[in-house]
C-alpha cells in the first residue's frame, strides 16, 4: 500500500489529538543542560546509527487537564534534547548533526493565557538545544512523506528500517499505520540508547551527586524525628519535605518506609503502620534532581538504640557490604559483586541464623544500574567501566522475627576503582544512634508522633 493512499488525516490526527505545550525546564533547581553537552550526546547516537533513520517521541500529556505540573519527559528524549516538550518529535535521517531535526508544536497565544509562555520552533529552541534544524510539528507529515518517497518506490517498504522510541504509547499505532508495513522497529533503538546512557557524563554525575546529597539529608532527618508512636506516613511526609526543601522536584520512586513486619517486604510502599518501640525501620528512598535519581537505604531503630541481636545482624550485613564494595572496579561485573556478598554471608554468619548461614535470608540481588530511572538502562552482565553508576544493597529479611535490614549505597565506577557517592551518609550503628539524639533541622511538628 502506498503511504499516500492513507491521506493526511491519519498523521494530522496524531499530531493534534493531544494539545499541549513545549518547554525546556524554566526554573528547575538543576538548571538547563548545556547545549554543548546535548550536542555530544546526539553525536554519539549518530555515530552508532551510522546513517540509519530513527525517530523518538516525547512523553504524552497524562490526562485531559491543561494543568500538568508534574509532567515528566521520556528519558531518551530528554537525554538528547534537554526539553520537556509534550507532542514533540526528534528525527535522525543521516550521519551529521544537521541531519537531526526537532519538531515542536507551534505556539498558541490563546492557550498560553491559561498555561503560560511556551517554547515553540525558533531561535530560543535552537539556543537551548544547540540544534540547527527545528521545525513545527505541522511540517512533520510532509517531511516524512518526502523522506519515504526519496528512498524509492512509495508502494514498497522502506529500504532502511525506522528505529523508534516512544514516550507515549498512544502514538505508536498511528505512526505504524502511516508508514509502510514492516518499516517500524520499536526495539532497535532501545539497546542503542541504553548503551549511550549507561556511562554517565559530567553533567549527569553532577545531577546524581546532588540527588544523593538530598536523599542522604532526608535519611538523617528521619533519624532525628522518629520515635515510637509515629506513623510510617508521617516519616514519609517528613523525608519528602526535605526532598522538596532542597530542590528535588519529585521522588525517583515511591518511598519505602517499612517498620517491624513491613521491614521484610522489599517494595512495601503503603506506609500506613504505626511504628512501635523495638521496631527496626527500613527506609529505601531516592530524591530525583534534574531527572536523575538517588537510591539509598538505611535501617534504624525507632527508639534510638539497636538491641544486641539487631546490632549483630546489622553488622553482618555491613560486613557483606564491605566485601561487595571491594569487588567494584573496572572489569568486574554485578555477578561478581553478588557472589562476594553471598560468600561473606555463607562463611561469616556464625549461629545468627541457626545452624545454616544467613545467606538464604538475602532474597534479592545486591546491585542494579542507577541514573534517570532507579533501575536504569543496561544489562546486568555488562562489564564495569568508568562512568557507570550502580547500587550496592545487601540485606537480610527474617519474617518470623519481623526483622528486616538493608544497607544501600550508590557507587560510581572510576578509573582506579570506585567512589561511594553516598559516603557521607553514616552506616554504622554507633553513628546512626548518635544522629538520632540530635534535634531536628528541617521538620518541626507538634503532630503526635514527632518530637516537640
């Protein structure tokens, strides 16, 4: 079937069905991504594509409301453009930077009276992105028609498969209907983008470091305000207040505040229980700063002191962490880190978990990639190279005792080994107990359950 027989209505519907603004990140605490950084990223993609065509869409509006203050851009689109731009498209059709074209919705003065000034095609968009080819989405259909026709018989499939990444699934079927059968490859661009994003550049590391610092301070504040009788949701509110107060625009994932029986549930996020004396509280949280998230876990005793058994198990997990950390260096793998942690538990548990070791009570892997997502792109079998960022998170979970412990740090692989990005967040029982005796610095509440 010729794509011309489809007529213009199909793609026009795609472009205008979901009206919405385009913007960079005005006012974001993280600031804009320098255009020269974006140019390097796009050039890296062009080199891998080697002239193959590719198209990316931005994320779509989340609902029917014009007010969407928590719109979050598609990671791949943001990585390459630095923009938050609903209904935008990025097309690569060649091997040079000039062959990359950004399509932005045209400005709409009547709409902007409701939502504020927006970024449209023009010089400002060129300045913010460093791109020379910026066009209106009104031109996209005609441009694609000319592009397909220039590759040969319009009744035949594309000579090159169109690699695609969609930030909004609603757009996929429309684009596939617009193009010849078999020409759209949704999967081909995903591993390419994953390979580019796995090694972080300096701008990414700047954002990650700040996300880690914010998250670490939220942990410390929880230790200061927690006491028996508070609720998990009060602790969640306190930590997320610290996030916002320090410039995090959102959480990187739902905050986990699990006390007592909930401390053994890995992804518990209901946060409804009242915390009781003697409980350990597992807090697994991450502030997102400029689209990059931290992921730090600490475990603390709500009444300010670890019991002898809690301390013994905690110190065992801490020792396993140290063993795993020694493995993280260029050339190693997550599998080797996991083996080191489990090997420590198997040989150093003593009788803490009965006649067998405590290793069976570690029920998850101890590492994953970190970046724009809390479980970021990349395969677990990738060999560590400088610039990769991963977590290290050994733990033990004893349901019969309603006792869970997890210690998680964020690690940067360096040329000579590693850097613990969260090194300043204490992890020994003595340090945690000391901070729990401090006065709150951020949260001051007369609500029952917090210190007055």
